[in-house]
C-alpha cells in the first residue's frame, strides 16, 4: 500500500473530491493547511523592499513578508501499490493549471494499517 499526499489550491477541492471518487478512491482525508513553495515570493522584490527602495504600504508589507503562508488543502489517500499511478494521474489532471502554486504530490509506503473498529491488522501485501 502507498499513501498519496497532495497539497492543492482551495478552489480545486470539490473537483478533486469528485475526481477521486469517480476514479474509484472514495475514501480520503482532506484538511486545511497553510504553506508556501519556494516560488511563492519574488525574493528580488523582497530585497528591494527591505532595502527601503520601495515605500512601505499594505502591498509592500505583503510582498516583503517572506514567510507569508498561503491557505491550501491537503488530501491523503491510501491506495494499493498497483493503483498509485491512477491516483496520482487523477490528482494531476484535476489540479494542473501550469502555473506556480498548483501544488505538490508525495507518495510514501505504508507498511501496515490497523482498523480501529475491530483491530484488524492489514500488512502491505494484503488487499486493503
């Protein structure tokens, strides 16, 4: 089993939920997160503002805050190994605009899972 984690834009949440369900992944978790990528802030402009070359204004303050966090949504879905490509493709097709800020996908191995209801242990080689 693998965990597919995706950080996506707020305005793509409903489309992502629908696409995952239609692709056969109805079970997932979605939560609010805040973050930023390395291209979220123009660092040359930040240096210009910090050097005092631009006047302080609400716009200048926004640009100069190099740690500004952007609201996003974090999806996580656990899938069998042979369906990872399908899950990633579904998320990519739903969220890719070709612009910075589209998000990021991470894939991690899941060694085991335990169902809380009955304590059933599921190892990686078992069907989940």
